[in-house]
């Protein structure tokens, strides 16, 4: 999990063996999950560092 001090943003990252691997969100995380951002360019590490 990454929490950013300069913005209201917390990211939970999961490493999977392949893109086809099903993701099961843990119950404790579900109330806090807003959306999936994997394919959103603004959430790529390079862009977050700016």
C-alpha cells in the first residue's frame, strides 16, 4: 500500500503471475476501495512522481 503525503491518495498494489489471474479483494479492503486504476496512465509510478 502506498500513501501519498502531497495528495489525498492511497494505492493498494497487487503483483499477479499473469493478467488472467483473478483478483479477490480482501474483505477488510472492500469498504475503502473506490475503483480499479490499473489501466489509467495517471496512476503509473512515473506519472505519480511528478
